[in-house]
């Protein structure tokens, strides 16, 4: 009799526990484009389905550049996967958080079908989990790509153009070294999944030039290998709009995403292992669409064109061309006092009261300075011209849109003490730092590149930059967007 009672009690407590229990399932599917180039390390779509009695959240991460607009994921991707997964599994359209790492991998043509397949595989594996939040630190792999010049203007680091002269650069912007993460363990203690959030453009590439999921593909692989318990690591890109990998412009050694990505993986792993998992507690996902003001770049384009014309007009004639400039630059770099011949010739000359070599050197140095001045002007014209093209493209898009606002979906996710807010554009790092600082919850994390793509989303100050930088030209937004977004983001975060 006692035995039966014990069994009944155990049975009923398990049943009660199961009723509010969060369940999770994870899966990943290779999304490489197999025909374009050989694969170094495959890009993936990964899905983490989270479900209790009342709520379902589907976190999807993809090693792609964006959802629509600039990459090969179609513009109707979100609509398609929402409709299909609602029809087949009954998942509400508001349950999705789909983040792209922003790496430049070449991917398959049927990304929506692969995503659906991945979510279904995760759904089929739902099992009870415990969870816990954590934070890590990584400051060796990223750098802010915007810097202030002596002129007060801002310029940026791209391969699309050359950098300003070293002596012009006086200050660099901040990075966000924080890794925000959440670990899900199965009830047997093994780790089912880790989601982790960090801000960096994963655009370092690999030395063999093959298809790669880049830095954040490697970091996820480190986490999955280290846990080795059928663990899925899902990277959620943060406010990486103006954050580059370090050594992005290196020309002396092959750029290698694996080195930097592995460091991120190790730091993530170090933080993930410290997490103590428990019952997840509050579990919520909310989605809201807000309207943000579109920019009118007409005046800015006119100003930039006037600036370009002024730069062109400032070019002066020079005696030297690149062929004659180069050996002179090397000779003067090696020996400033005696660039044209051995020093004894100069000394003999001087003893005889002549200064022929000194005069020649002075003339060469004047010509070199004039030539270099033209080069710097040409480089500045390249930066201005490249950014005028971006402004003109977005001005045309904003005019074609037929309305002065842009609809933007924000998602809020709460998992116990973990709070996340997402945005579709490339948020610059200061916005993430602002929100983390202002939010009432300690473990607050911000993700860009989620549930759509609207190009860059720089701060109001960055948008007013009189110089030329990608983030403030490769955007659809007017400066007023920042205040509207930050207010709504805080309201959503604090209400989670
Ligand atoms: Zn970008």
C-alpha cells in the first residue's frame, strides 16, 4: 500500500512539473551553395525551438549576410517560413527570432525550405530543459571601424577605399567586448544548446578563399566541439554595424577568420561552462512593428557632390608620375640627408662650395610632396564618390517607397534573467551600449540583423557626420530614428 502511494506521489509530481516545464529542441542544416566555390567550413541554418504550455519561441540563426535586400536570401523569406511553419506546426507568426550572422558565405537557393526542414527537426526533438544566463568577455578580435579625423570629420575602414593618412586620425570609437549567453541543459545534465550574442562583422574570410561561415562559424564550432554532447551553438549577431575584425586591412599575412573566431569560441566556452542551470522561469517572446522616419538625402547628396567637385578642382599638375615617384620615395625613406647618391659625393661637393645634389634633393622633395598631395586628394575623392553612390541608391529607394516611414519589426525575448531585444538593421555599437546601460535588467542584450534587413542604423550623431563613412551613407534612416527606437526598445525590454 505504501509503495503504491509513493509511486502515485512521484507520478503526480512529475506530471505537475511537466505541465509548466520548458522544452527545447535544436537542429542544424548545411546551407552551402555547392556549385559556386569549394567549401572551407559550411554555413548553417540552426534552429532552437522553445516551448511550454502557453508559449513557443523559435530562434533561428543563419550564416548569411542578411534577410533580403543585399544577399541571396529572398525578400519574402520571413513571410514564407512563417506561413509554412504556422500551417504545418501551428507556430504563431510572432514566435520567430531569425538572426543572421552577416558573414558573406555563398548559400543554397532553397534557404526557406532548408529553414523549415531545420525547425521541424528541432521540433521533433523537444525535451525538458533547464537553463541559465551568463556573460563573457572578448576584446582581442574586434575594433571600431570609425575614427575621428583632425578636421572633426569621421572616416571608416573599408576595402572599398583606402584609409586617410595616419597623421590625420586622432580618435577611434568603442567596441562592445561583452558576450551575452544562455545555456540549455537536458535533465541528464548534458548541454543541448547555447545561444550567444556578440558584436562584430564576420567578414575576415579564410586564407584559401573558399566558402566560409567566417569567424562566428568557427566560434560556434568550438563551442559545439567542446561540449561534444550533441550540442548546438547558435550565434546571434549584436550591434556590429561599425565593428570590424582586427587586422581587416592586413596585407602582410593572410587574413584568417579561424584564428579570431576560435578566440571568440574559447571565450564563449569559458563563460558557458560557468553557468549554473536551473528551471528557466519567465519565458516570453513578443513582437512589435514600429514606424521609423526615412531620410531625405537630397541636400546631403548636393553637399557631397560640391565637396567632390572642390577636391577635383584642387588637384594640381605634378612633374612626377607613379614610376618616378616610387624610387624617390624609397631613396628618401632610406636616407633623408643623402637620398640621391652616397654621402661622400655630397661631402666632396660641399668642400668645393657646390650644392648641386642638395638642390636636386630639395626639388625632388617638393615634387614628391605635390604628388602625394594629389594622391591623398584622389583617395578622398574615392571615399566621397563611393559614399555618394550609397546615398543616391538609398535616396532612390526612399522616394520609390512612396511613404516617409519604414516599418520595422522588433522582437523581445525573455528567458529567466536573460533579456534580448532585436532589430532588423545594422545597429552601430553605441546603440547597443546605450540600451544595455539604460535597461533596468542586468542581463540585457541587443541584436541587429534580425527578422529582416534595413541596411545600417547609425546613431543620430553618426548620421550628421560631415565626412564620408559607410554607416551614415548606407542607410535609409533619418537621424530622429534613434530616439524613437531607443524609447520603444527600452519599453519592450523593461516590460518583458
Ligand atoms: Zn555590414
